[in-house]
C-alpha cells in the first residue's frame, strides 16, 4: 500500500512538468505543453491545414448554395 501511494504521489508531482493537452475542434487538433506552448509537429500541422481547406471548401459550397437558393426564391416572387 505504501509503495502504491508513493508511486501515485510521484506521478502527480511530476505530471504538471510534462503535461500535454490535446484540443480537437472541428477536425483541427493542437497539442499544448506546459505554459500553453504549442507543440504541433509537422505532420499534425499538415493534417490541420488539410482539415482547414476542407472546412473552407464546405463553407464556400454552402454559401454558393444559399446564394443560388436566394436567387431562385427571388425569381419565383418576381
């Protein structure tokens, strides 16, 4: 029991120094280290750039569709 408690205390005491936090929002993922330092590696940066391009393409498509729908409604009214 004492040994288990000692190991647990050691882990808790050192965890903040090596802590990393992964934040995922809408397909974009970032890894932050102590003090909020951004720790994204090149592969993660590349994935995030692809995800952002895909997200932008979807927003553009939705905007074009919304504009086309608005034009169609205007023509039906007029």
